[in-house]
């Protein structure tokens, strides 16, 4: 199995990082797929992905207070972003089913 270079970032357990990252990208793909099908365009997914990268990598992570346990909570490898995106993905999955997408 090949794993991305993501293991070089963050902190803590590589399995924890990979689990969170996988949950995040699968959840984000559900949301981006919903908007792609709804609009018949790939541009909403492109904008969503770009906005995610800017907010997480350039705004939220740099302004977060750094402590010994910060890696557990923040960034794409912590638990907060994947948990939030997973909740939103469930919402969009149900919405897509209801709309017949």
C-alpha cells in the first residue's frame, strides 16, 4: 500500500493522521460530488478544494496556539476538521438521496 507524504506532517501517530486524512477526503468528496452533480460543473468542487486549502493551511493552522497536544486537534490530520466535514457529508448524502442525485 502506498501512502501519501502526509505522514511527514502533523505529529503523533501516523495511523491517527492517515485515518483522519482519509475520513476528511472521503467526506469532502461527497460534498464536492453533490455540488458537481447539482451544478453540472466541476468548478464548485475546484473552488471548494481551493478554499479548504487556503483556510486550513494558510489561516487556521498558523493562528492556532501551539501546545504539546495541538497536533491531535488541528489541521487535516487532527480530529476537528475530519469530524466536522464528516457531519456535513452525512447532511449532503441525505440531501442528494432526497433530491434523487
